């Protein structure tokens, strides 16, 4: 079963890349000779053209995080592996793919600015205001959550922490070699990649080196705050590009090991998770719709991807035609990671103690053992791969929040103040408590719906641009937009109803859900007005 599922997904994604990717390229009218913002607005800090392999590494590492692992594993545990598997395949190709590539291309056609600028231009200033409200609030929550995830992962395993620190240092050296000493990308990769990949083994073999990294969650949280404050302000060529490029090899390694595990491990591993558990599951025994579609985010479609595509990636795209591999290809690759993640829970049968990330790491360790890697080392390698994506997403999200706060203020706030506001907001969610729980844990149940609502609104913004500027049929964007919009609105409505009917009402969730619903309705109203010929004045 594992073999068949992997091969079906692999062939399917290759066919989609060739077929539907070509359709998207033609529809968006990509021109390899047209100058991109990375070149015409080059500043050496945020706008900096990158080799496609480097940009692919950045984009993929940033959009992945723990998303294609946590969501699919959780959904599979609730409803069975088949619904999660099918949604990852369909969603990646026809929902997330057009969403990601559309956001990236729309941004490069608007000076590399965020989807907020696209919305302002083609829907109106009120639409921009509403969209940026969504994205800034969502990004601050993402920074808070990934700060906690990274601090927790590094405090739980000093080997992973040691390897992560080595990895960051190597990335800076890599950036200096390529961009300042003109060492070729190939030679730099050959020199630096073994150091990064070997750091985890070294930490296991010589625990005296990793032991000093055994620190508390609170200590790691403060260290990481200092890291993201610096990393989000540094020139992209010095840390962001090389780090994410090197991180992408962890992903490729994970995909290769996952492929080996699913193809050759079918006879060794028993599938114990049912294909279908029923139409209800999860918290409160909820119905599969809309819960499945807001739980599986990055493995199928995620609003965060539009923020990365129109935030950092669009400022580094060297040629317009690179958008196919970076925008569409990265989404399909993430769908493949989601399939492998589903494979790990299929053989475990349930979510392991410690959550979906540990479930994936343990399954990865078993897959790695097929090629002679010790299970414990393989588990740490799996955890390191996830942690590298978490760290990447963490400081990329901080940089994106800085961009959006500056756009929101019409650039009246400088990048230093914007960065402090972004990190300060995230820390407030970590330290301010409601009862005994940090604020981010109270708000987190709303995140799935909020993130997917951003995806729906990003699709809406791209769709209006495609219709009004490119003069193309936008049905391929509007169909997934309406599905995601209705799905998330229903999910938010259920959350509000659940809180109203609960014996103990969570006022925060109810208020946040209501605000998101109102913002969504107003945003769609602005869009409909603009398309009917009565847009708000620009």
C-alpha cells in the first residue's frame, strides 16, 4: 500500500507540473526577458536576484515549516489516511499551486510588494486595509507559535540545537563565499553541505559538544528572539538565501529517505491506520467538512504561502519563468512531503506522545534504518530537518511582518521599528496569559481558519488582477477561492456557535472569530464592487 500511494503521488505531481504548470505559465504570460524587481529595484538587502536553486530552497523551506507534517498527520489520525491523502493531491495541484504561483507572479508585476498592494490596485484601498489587517495579525501569531516550536524542539534535543547553531554559522560563511569571494555555488555546496549534514552525527558521536546546548525553553526563546531580530534585518544574501538553500537539502534528503521507506519498506512495515474512520472526528467529533480542509494547510493550500511568495520570494526572482518551479513546483514538492508524513502515521497508527512532529521523526527514523542509519540518529535527523524548516519559517515570518507593517503605515515606520513591533507582538502572545495559558495557545484554535481565509482572499486578489489586467478567464482561481472562503466562513461560524453553546465561553476565540468573519465579508464586498465597476476610489 505504501509503495502504491507514493508512486501514484509521484507520477501525478510530475504530470501536473508539466501540464497544469504550463497552463499557468501561459495564463500569467510569463516572459523570461522581462526585468524583475530583484534586478530593477536591487538594493542588496531585500531585493537581490538569486539562482533558481537558491530561491527554490528559500521559498520551499519558508512555506514548509512544520505545516506539511502537522496538518496531514493530524487529519489522518482523525479521519483516516485516505481523505488526507486525496486532499493533499488535489489541493496541492489545483488549489495551493495556482494560489502560490499567482501570488508570486502578481507581486513581481507590482514592484515585488505584497498582495496588499495588488489588492489596493485592483480592488481598492479599503480592500488593502482589510487584507493587511488579516495578514499582519496572522503573521504575528505565526511568529509566536514558531518561536515556541523552535524553542521547544531545541530544548528537548541538544543534538538538534547544536546542529542548528552549526548550520546557521555555516550558512553565513556560505553566503560570504558565494557573494563576496565569488566561489561557485557548486563548489560552495560541496564544501559546506557535508558540514551541515554531519553536524547531527557529530553531536550524537561526541555528546560533550552538544551537552552545553541543553538549555531551558525560556532560555532558547530569548536566544531565538535575538536571532530573529538580527536575521530579519540582515541582507538576504548573507543569511536568508544560503541558509534556506542549505535547508532545502534536508528536505530533499527527507524526501529521498521517505521515498525509500515507502517504496521498499512496504513489506517491512504494517499499515495499521484505517483508510477511513468515518465522516466525523477530531475535537467535539466534528464533521469532516470543514475540519479536514482547515487542518491540512501547507500540504494542500495555505495563506501563509501567499505572504512568502509576495514578500521575500518575489524580491529575489531572477527571471519571470522561474516562477513555475519556485511557485508551482515548490507547492507540489510540499504535497509530496505531506504524502510521506501520512505514510509515517500509517505505520504508527496514532499520533505519538509529543505530537505530529515526533510521529514524523520516529517514522523517519524507521525509514532511515532501511539504508543502515541507526534509528536514534535517523530520528534526530528527522527532527533536525523539521527544526531547520521551523527556524526558516520563524525569521522569514518576522521579515514578512516587518514588510507588511511598513506597507500598512505607508512606509512611515522604518524597518527597525517595524521589526521590533513584529517581535514584540509575538512575545506578548507568548508571555501574556489568559488564566494559566499563554495568549497564543488561546488564539491558536482560530489559526487554521484564519490562515485558510487569507488563502481565499489572496486567491480573490489574484483572480481580480488576472481578469482586469491580464484579460484572462479567472475561473481556475475563483472556484478554489469560493470553496476555501465558504469552508473557512463555516468553520468560523461553528467556532462562534460552539462558544455560545459552551458552559464556559472562551471570549477571545469568539471575538477573534467574529472579527475575522466581518473582515472577510467586507473584503468580498469590496471585491464584488470593484468587478461590477464601482470600486472604492484609489
